[in-house]
């Protein structure tokens, strides 16, 4: 099978299209024919090893000290089950599935084997593979931080900084689903996008400062990493919470002693993927896709995502020869 080989940390050019042996599922695994995958800000951070301050060593210990431990990059997949191990009970051949391989990686490929108990569920019934896969990275991050950590409630006011990226576009829609009033921060060309997704107010960061408009918020989600804790305090309502998803190790440690500050890494589970699927099927969350690249151009997709200005998500389309 074709897959994107990842043998060293560095620029997008370290990624190469190579032939690998098609995986065969163990007794508790399913073999998935992948139709679509993604290139996310998280993939680019890993590839270049550009991780938040203080996380260099812990992350290298997980992903490989000198070179990547796993030889194929990528995390999100949408596709179909083509065979199952003998102990598998949750899936059968032909099931359309979506999910994430997480730290197992190996998703930028034509096939992947995953344990049936991993973060993998039936795909939404009303989307293409490209749309389904595009919702996963931002969707799971938004569910983790807004639903599970900040416990967002109807009537609350939320400020989303970096609202036009994968996390931001999913967060606007999820916050609106929970009945919150969203203010999104973006540049001029993304104002209409944010409004179409449900933002009530938009701050154009090229023209206005967040601090100057005298508003306060119950929840602040910083998906950019350019807000300091003291700036957030000025913008927070009483008992408000600030979510810093790009914080360094020191802020992460500090957040453990302050109920107001939420940091950490987004979790993933069958439950959150199922919740996301229900939101998609109900029309509460739609996929926002900026560009679609063929698998063979994954390195080019990384170069584009590296620029830091994508609108929503970048999807990888995986072609299979007819046989
Ligand atoms: N802690 C976790 O578990 C976790 C989970 C997911 C993601 N993350 C991190 O969160 C960050 C965001 O992820 P993402 O996938 O949403 O990234 P992304 O899609 O690459 O974000 C790109 C967007 O950011 C906007 N942006 C850039 N500079 C901005 C600024 N100064 N103010 C407002 N918006 C700005 C861009 O809009 P313009 O073109 O208009 O500038 C663009 O639309 C990444 O660093 C990622 O690594 C952390």
C-alpha cells in the first residue's frame, strides 16, 4: 500500500510517499480501507517538533528521542472496514467508520489496522468521507475543552481567539449548540465564515483589540497562544474560565492550582466521536474544509498548514486502484 513515510523530524520535505506492506489485523483489530485523512496543526507540530515550551523532552520520549518511533504520519481517518480479527464484535466488514489513531499515528495511508476498542465509531450517515474526517480534530478538541472541562452553559458568553482554524470553527458551532453567545476573533477575510457558523459578534484582529471593547466573557478559548493570563483576567467575567490550548509546561502546572485556568491535551474516546457524529447528523456541526490534497501531496499539505492561516481543515483524499 502507499503511505506517507516519516523517518525524521524537520521540514515538510522529510515526508515521502512510499510502499509499505498492507497491515493485517490482529485478533482484536479491524482493517480499514482509508478514503480520507487530514493534515492538522498537531501533525505539523509533531513533524517539525515545534511543541509548546517545556514539552520537548516528554513529547520526544513518547514519539521517539532521535527520530520518530512510528514510520507513518497522520492521525484522523474516515473509511470502511474491510476485514476483522476473530475476536472483534463491535464492527463488521463493510461498516463505514471514522476516528483517530491518536499516538499510534499511521493514518496518512491507504490502510490501517486499529483495535476495535480504539477511538473509532460508525461514520456520520449524512457526510462524505472528506467531510467526516474534517470534523474530528477540531470537534474532539472543542468537546474536550468546552463540554468536558469548561462545562459551557446556555446563556454564557464565550470569546474564541483563533476562531477561523480547525479548533475555532468547531468551537463556535459547539458553543452555539450549547446555547452560548459566541464572539470570534479572526482577520478580515474570515468574518463572513465566522458569522455563517453562528458567531454573534466578530472582532477583526487586524483592526481592533479584544481588550478595548470593554466586554467580559464567561469562557475564553485561546487557540492562538498570544493571550497572556493577565490579559485574560481583564476579559473574564466573575467565575469565568480561560482555556489555553497552546500553553507551555509552567502554565500547565499553574493551571492545576487554579480552577479558572484550563490547559492540557484534548482527550479522545468513542463517546466523544459518537457525540460529534450526532451533532453532525442533526446539522449542529458542519465540516469546514479549506483544501483537499491527494495522499501523494501530503508534504505540500503540510507546507500549507505550516503557514498557520488555514480556514478550518485540510483534508487528504486517499485514492485506491480498482481491483
Ligand atoms: N491542547 C490540545 O490538546 C490541542 C488540541 C488541538 C489543537 N491544539 C493547538 O491549538 C492551535 C490551534 O489549532 P488549529 O487546528 O485550530 O490551528 P489552525 O487551523 O492551523 O489555525 C489557523 C487559524 O488561526 C488563525 N490565526 C492565526 N493568527 C491569529 C491571530 N493572531 N488571531 C486570531 N486568529 C489567528 C488563522 O486565521 P488568519 O488567517 O485570519 O490569521 C487561521 O484561520 C494549534 O497550535 C494546535 O497545535 C492544541
